[in-house]
């Protein structure tokens, strides 16, 4: 009896030791952020977003949906800047239905059970209307965690398309310039946000938030740009007085409150610029922080406002760009 008991105890111990790594892995997965489920995934995903900054920098807004139909997951981001205060709401654990929206003639993005939506009519160059709304509990924070905060906020707004960027920043991505107007109530304050804006919609099978990048949208009375700095170089372009000028490369300071930039166009011109952050903020993605900012500044003497968002490396895309810039 004793020998049988000892033998059984040894078997149980060996079984427990063998199962240890699997148990540890399961516990780690259970404690990981929900967005880790899609990290490195190559299943289809799609996103739609409107971003806008008032011409005088007094207010700014974003609303973004990112859908992973295969994994059944939706990410929702919403940010409101007013009076120098940033209000943030993000969640990466919302359900997602299996249909694909990005290639349909009209689409309505949502994040049930939350009250937020983005509905567009038309797509790409034929985009004719985008209506947005949100009624959420925000954090008054530049480093907000996922989930509801203590500040109630809501808005209803409309994006008015004007012109599309011909030069693609990424394959499968539509960029449309326009204007945005919204009735906003946040922290007991009511105001009307109006300003230049940009809509994007993207579909892809490549993993999201894997390659280092700096994505920027800038707009002014006579200029607009969408640019993407990545390890091999830069993509996108500017529009000046309605004429598109594709980008050949660019240099840019690392994330900071003030950043020098230079844009080299394919026609040979090099345009100097300087951008100053109205506010900088972060969003937790996987086990890192994405770095966002609303900015004001100038390009070649033309005033601009916009957004500049960074997902730093390695590799160091800013140092690599500076090295390339020495050969211009």
C-alpha cells in the first residue's frame, strides 16, 4: 500500500512538473491585455477614422474603429481636446461581427454595446458623407487606461469630404481631406468644434502595430498632407493649392513637444517645417504605448494644424531618416 501510494505521488509530481509550463502560459495569457489576441496576426482587419483640429488649435477630436472580423474583436478610440484638457476613451475588448465593411458602398461602424458610431456613404474618391457620434465615459488624462472614466462626454458630428489623396500611404488605404463640424458636450462644457479634417479607411492582412512608424496628417488654408515614415523611407504626399506633390522622403525629430521636419518631394523640392504639440498622449497597445499628438506649425512658411502619431522602433526610423537626409 505504501509503495503504491509513493509511486502514485511520484507520477502526480511528474505530471505537475510537465504541466507547469502550459499552466504558466495559460495564466500569462489570461492576464495579458485582450488586444494580444491579434498581435502579429495576418487575418483580415479594417479601420475607419476621422481626425480634426480647429484652425486656431483651440480644440481637436478623433474617433476611430478598428475591426478584426476573424478574431471577433473591435478597438474603439475617441479623443476630445478643449481648453488644453484632453479627454480620452479607448477599449480593445469589444465584440465584432464577421462581415467586412471597408469595401461596401456604404458602411456603419459601431462598437456595441457602447454608444459610438461612424457611418459613411460612398467610399474612396466617391465618399460623399460621414456622420459620427459618441456618448461615452472619458478619462481626463494624457495616459488613460482602457475602459470608462469619470467624465461624461458626447458629440454628434459630420465630416464633409472635399478631396482625396491620390498617392497611397499604404496599399488598401483611402485618405480623404475635408472639414468636420460637431456639437460637443464634455465635463459639463458645451461647444462647437469646427476645423479641417481627414477621413481614412483601411483594409489589410498584414499585422497591425508591428513595424515602427510615424503617421502624420497636416492641413492649412492652402496645403494638406498625409505622410508615413517607416524603416525603408517615407510615403504619402502634400497638396498645395489643389495640386498633389508626392513625397520622396522626409526627416523628422523623434517624438517631443517640438519637432523639426523636412519633406523632400519627388519634384526635387525640399520643404522645411516645424511642428509644436498642442498636447501629447498615449494609448496602451499590447504591452507598449502608442504615442499620439495634436500639433500646430508650419511647412515652408504655410501654417498647418493636424495630428502626428508615433509607434517607435527598433529600428530607429528617425535616425535612419536623418542619415538619408544628409545625402539630399
